[in-house]
C-alpha cells in the first residue's frame, strides 16, 4: 500500500490584501507538485493568533511589517503553542531583518516572491527547525507590544501597556494587570532589558511600570522598627517594597 | 512678486540678489544700520555722543537707503536681464545717483555750513558706494556658499524619492493584480511609470504646482491599490492658480510620509487631509494624518521632511514657513511659500 502524505496546510498573514492574493495564487501554482491546502489567512497578528488557536497549520507565512504587531513578534507568540507551526517570513525590503535571517538560517522570502523560492521553502518547511525564542528576541528591533501566555490551546496576549508590575517568583514571573495575574516563563532580567523604557526595577525581584507609579510611601516595619520606601501603584492596595539598593529611584521620580 | 527666473533657477551664482525678496531687503536694512552704528562708535568720545551720532547718521541714512531699495525693487526685472558685471555697475550707479539727489534735496541735513561741500559729498559717495559694493560682495559669497547645498538638497530629494520600499511595494501590488484584474494592473503600471518619469526628470528647482499635484494623485492611487479601504484621503483645493510654481517634490514626499507614519501603522487605517490654497501672495500646503498611539508608532527618520525644510530655506529664505503641529490624534505639516508665477514661454 502506498503511503499518502497529507497535504501541507498553510496559513497566510499579511496586512495587505493584494499581497495575500498574490501569495495564494502562487500557493495554488505549487499545488500541482506539492500537495498543499491554504486553510486560512489573517490581516494582522492578533487576528492570526485567534484563528491559529483553532487551526493547526504546518506552515505559517508571515509578513514582517504589519501594523499593531509585527511579524517577528507574532512568531514569538506562536512559539507558545504546544505544537508550533513552521514559520516562513516574507518581506519586501528590510535590510536589517534579511541580514539577521541569513545569520540564523531562518527561512524568508523576498517580495515579489518567486514561485521557485516559495516551492523550495515549502518543501523544506516540514523538516525545518523553528527559530528559537532567543533568536527571535535578537531579531526584534523593538520591544514586544504584548506579552503572551499559552492557555487551553490558545495564545493569550497581554498588551504591555496594561502591565502594572512584574514580579519574579522562583521559576516564573507573575505579570500583574488591573484585572488579573498571569504566570510567564521568562527571565525578569531579559524583560528588564527588553522594556527598559517602560519599567523601572525597584527590587531584585520586581519591575514596575513607570506610568503606573502613583507615589511613594515610607513604611515602618513593626518588628524591628526600621523604615523603608514602598511604591504605590494606581488602583492597587498592595504596597511594593523598594530595596535598599534601589532607594535612589524615589528621588529620581520626585 | 518674484518670478521663477530670479529665484536662482540658474545654478550659477553670478546673479544679482533678488531685490524683491524679503530676506535681501531685511539683510540690507540691518547691515546698513549696523554700519551706521559702527561709524558712530568710532567718531564719538562718550556714550551719549554715540547715540546722538547714530540718530543723526540714521536720519541722513534712511532716506538714501529706502530710496535705493525702492529703486532697485522697481528696476529688479530689468537688472535680472543684464550680465552680472553690468548689473553691478548699474546698481552702484543707482546708489550714487540717489545719494547725489538726497544731498541736493536735504541741504543742511547732509552738509553743514562749516564743512567743505565737495569733501562732504565725496565722503558720502565713497561711503555709500563702498557699502553697496560690500553688500553685493556679501550676497555673492552667500550664493556661492549656498549653491552646493542647493544642489545637494536636490540630489537628496531625488534619492529619497526613489525609496526602495515604495518601488517594491508597487511591483508587488501590480503582480497581485496581473491575474485577477489585468486592466487595473495595466493602469497601475502606467501610473507607476508616469510617477517615476516625473520624479526622475526633475532638472529644475521649481516645477508647476499642477504637475506636482498630478504626481501626488498618481502616488495616492497606487497606495490605494495596496492599502485598500485603509487609505482614505480628502483633497481640498481652493483658488490654486494655474501658473503657480513650487519646489519639485514638495507635496508627494509629505504624502508618502503621511502614508508611512500615519496610515500603515493603523490596523484600520485613516484619513489623510490635503489642503492646497492660495492666500494672497502665498501658496499654502497642509497635509495632516492621524497620529498613531506611541505603541504603534513607527520609528523612522524624518529625512524627507528635513529635506523639504532645507530646500524651502535655500530657495525662499525667510519668505517660506514650515510648521509641524502635533497632537494626540493628528500630525500636520503646514507649508507657506511665496506664489511664484510660471514664466510664459
């Protein structure tokens, strides 16, 4: 009995409708030699994440430049899925990204996309090793606009502007927003580096969003009578302690 | 109103300054009065003497100065037709004649009864003609200093115009239309070739505004194909004279900037407002676009805008204004420049 390979399932993400049309035409051209099926498309990263929770394509073609969330950030969030798809980036002109892709042997296609190159990339896609989070982090020229967690088969986005503070707890970091807390598996020091413009470190284990700081309060410890500064966050009753080494930030905010 | 020819259309710096430009008038007024102050400082022996002398010299100077400026303003088109050397000779002669006329009419104001009339007259002539020569020399030096910048700014504008992003975007759009809608693909290619032809054929600093409008509209049509409903634009045009001339590539880069920074970062797009208006002796160009949330904002140098600003400065000096208004929800560039008429050919 012949072994019949299932068609390759492909998902297309591009913010420009003509670009998606063109890509689908080329994919249809590939179909005669490489059985494949386009199972969906999205015009931005958020929409893509929503749809990809239901669909599980083998390959996702992602445009790098998109509004709201660029392609590389999307790829990072997709890595959170239990069975992440292979990713092929597409870009019209992006000297920086292209150099980095070459360096890390990441699949990319230059627009206008040639049929032959698309065909090659798709043939290799099943065997390709998806880029690691570290490499994607390096590729991202700007901080991510969202953090993300994986929850019941889907990727939940936490917009970075909603994050009030981040606290390291053993293996995890808890992300605190006004409504709830999330656990993410990332290093606080990496988050601090990535979002240096938005967060300030107040303690070895805590980063606070600068915009969320409402004020500072001096608190006296009832046990030993020592006093130290704490941060008051907008809308939260909890006071976050500032470590001795970080006391200077109280002055820098006044 | 300056004509296009006078505004250094000619790359050579062997041209007289434009005596009708505000910049030249102001520079002349200020430097002549500064010279009067220097003379006062040298002649007087105490501070009140300096003031008295400055006021006296000023009283004698202003009628001559204003007379010269008025005469040169009137003679300006005729002077522009002369060779540089002849032009200089005529300017100096005009100054001398006006000084003689002023001394003749002014009497006691210029020559007191205690001094020898012919010596005083010689002093006035040497002083004013000398000052006029110095000013002409200064304007020539300034033109020499600025002409490489004008050339450089123009080259930069051309380079900025053919942005790789734009070229590849266009090609992609056309490719996506080839199979599904060959007719629109044809139109898009025609628009594209017109656009690049117009953009590359710029060998003059000033082009008819109607050409720049045409170029900009073709540009928007191409972007509209790519961005679809995300790109909306409102185009208002009021009393734009048909013979108005503007610096080449002044409007299209503003629109490209608005698309790149204002529309593309927004998932749902937005509206670009273009307003072209004649206001008396000026042409006003307004381009505004939505300002995206800082989180969505694109990085990117404001090279194109810097270049426009630089060319306006070089071409129109202080007569052009360039302003950026930025608020939470919009970003607007406003340019006000003199209405320059096309030379009838």
